[in-house]
C-alpha cells in the first residue's frame, strides 16, 4: 500500500508487550476511512502512469512481471496479488499485460468492496494472507504487494505465498533495514498501525527456506524512520528452486 506517513516511531519492546501491540493494531487496515484516502493518492498515480509511465512503484512492478514472463514465455499466465488493497496494481498490470489472468486478495472487506466499485473487471476476494483458499502451486506468479510488513505472523505470510506459487514470487516494496528485523508504530491515513522492518539476510533466508531462490533485486527508494535510520524499499523476484 502507498503510505503518506504522518508519524513514525520505531520501537524495540519485550516479546510479551510486542505481541500485545500486534494484537491491538492487527485490524488497523480494515478502518473504513482508508479506501477513500488511499484512492486520492493512487488515482493520480494511475492516471500519470497511463499517460507517461513515470511512476516508479508501478514501473518496478511491471518490470518484475516481465522478468517472470520472459522465462515462462507465456503472457496468458495467471497471477495472484496478496494484499491487493483496492486492486489498483491489478488495473495497472492488466493494462500493461492484457492476457494476464489477475486475482487479488486482501483481508479488508472495505478495501475489496471499494475496489470492486472501481474495477468491476478484476477478480478481487477477501482472504487472509496467512490462510489462503487456493491449492498448492495454483499460480504461476505470486505478488506479495507490500503487505508482509503489516502482518503479525510475517513468516507465516511468506510460507503461504510460497505454497500457492508454482514458479515465481515477487515481494514488492519490501521495507529493508541494515539492523535486525524490528517492529515500529506509525500513523497512516489517520490510523495508528504497526509495521515490520526486515533485515535483508533474514528475509531472504526465510523465503529460500521454502524452496525459492532470489533471481533479481530492484531498489525503489527509501524513507526516513528517524534521525538515525532509513528504510529501503526493495522489490525481490524469487524463482522456484529446481
């Protein structure tokens, strides 16, 4: 999701307190005010991308999909986006790759309902990223759309993404740090929520433990967390290990 951050406070807390915080903020993205506020941002970006393609987040995602399609040699393949929000990435992908079969899932009924009102042609479903209702290896390409950082059990989210991916995994807009994986709180769209920042080595090792290997790394940019720390936004492409 594309965030306009108002307040960001990185914290390191004891395990019990951390768990309590996660439970308290777990449903933050279900807030009914988020869809309209997010749409104010993404609608402008979609329009700009349609005219000149100069929206880095969309361009990097499309380039990642191209990497996969070049290996698959078939643009009519199916793709799942986990954490699709209103499905705006799906609209971008189908415009760029019209033969691509897109399915998007998000745990927020509010975001999915809003998305269906904007993109009637997209297959959008309410599902939990850690318990997907799809068979093993059902999708040639699986995109985790900047959602893992908002999931308490992010390792479970990686495991489930790997389970339903037959060949390729794209972890788009992954927040990467130089320090250990940590939890911080912030306010986005006027809603307090938590977010994980991932140590790169730990993140990659976790994905590779499920039978995938990293093939491409595309850096998008960075954002400041506090006066000492910066988060990189990275998109990774992984392929099923043979």
